[in-house]
C-alpha cells in the first residue's frame, strides 16, 4: 500500500485548512506528505494579448507571496516530523495535473479543498472537482470548511439495492473505508441508505388507471420493505450493529447533507463510478448538489463500471 498523501493546494480553496487536514491524515497513517501547488494565475497573466510591464510586476509579486505562503505551510508540516515534497503547477486544467500526479505516485489519499459551485459550473461538468470525482481512481478526500469533531462521526452512504448501476463491491469498499477510519480515529460509524418513496416520484403516481387508481400505499410499503431488507442484509454481511443502519426516504442530495448536519458528521464517504460522457451529464447534477451542500468533508471511493 502507498505511504504517501497527495495534498492539492489551491489558494482559493482554503489552503491552510486543507494542509491541516492532510498533515493530520499523514501523521495518523504514518505517511509522507507530497504538496502539489496549483496556481494558474501567473500563467494567465503571462499570456495577455498586451504584455505590459505592470502585468509582469503583478505576476512576480503573486509568485513571491505564493512562495512565502507555501514555505510557511511546508515548515508547519515538517515541524511535525513529516517528510515533505513540494511541486508547483501553473497549468489551467487542474484535474489533469492531479490525475498525472496520482497515477505516478499512487497515494493513499488525494486531499483537496472545494468551494460552492454555481449552477453553470454544475451544468457544464467542467470543474476540476467533478472531473476528479468521475475519473480519479484513488480515494479523493474533499475538505470543506467545517469542524472535525473528536471523536468523529463517520457516515457511509450506500446503495444496497444497486440502483444507478452501482456494483455490490462498491458498497463493501465504502463500508471498509468507513470502518477503518472510524476505528483509527476512535469514531462512530453510521450507515445510511436513501430511497425515493412513491409519493416523492411525483404526482404521476396518483394518476387514475382504468379501472382503478394505483394502490399507492401498498406499492410504497413494498418499496420500503425491499430497501429495508437489502440494507439489513448488507449490515449482517458486514457485522454492523442494527442501530448504526439508517433507511431514509427522500432524494440523496437533500437527505445526505441534512443527515450529516443532524448527526454532527465529520466525514461522509460516498461511491463514484467511471461512466460514459452521456451518463456523466445525466447523473452529474445530483453529485454536484450533494457535494455543494454537505456540511463536512467528503471521501469519494471509486469503482470501475463493469
């Protein structure tokens, strides 16, 4: 297993907090820390159509400030006894840079900050976060500006009926990671599965079908029972206590952030699949909304689609 943590630092994504989390993870896992500083600002200034002396001065000033900030952050990590390596990139496509580094180094985690994304960013699926969620093959730990509690509550979001083409092994991978992190940090593990009840699918469920209306209550109970049975089987297979399993009706992008907030979660672990470009656009909006409204860190466990 790799003994490296790849920490991606962007100056508009809480670099101090991201660094703090990466140091904490690296120390607890006895890993080396590799800093990847992504700063395309000076590269953009250098490609101005009208290259002014003032723009060069601005670029040099930004570089000096960046170097000083990174030197301070690296010194903080080294003071804890970590081995620290620093690399810089001015490329605009941050996702490509991170993927190349991750492929070359095979880190235990890629740790990266994030911020709220506008609807236009979510619609185009062009932002680095979405590219990494879809395509990065090593675990992606997304840091958000929230408190990491002691002891932490770790939430594993599973889909035991394997809707949305999710394979069974992905749930096992999510729970394994969640159990390990909860045990490592003395935390509590909660496993949550959301599903859409018939009422939430829409008013079309209430349409009259000759010669009678759909038996909505009976169908809704059957939907609940199917999901409940699948979650309990998963819990028994993984030797999870029954009081750690939560089955909640509702849309994932609404339920998961609310559940994490109610239970004071420090980390939510979710799954992601490698998909075709068409499917990425179909499912991307839900993933984007979950990430944007989550009040805590998010760890993405990946699986290749069969």
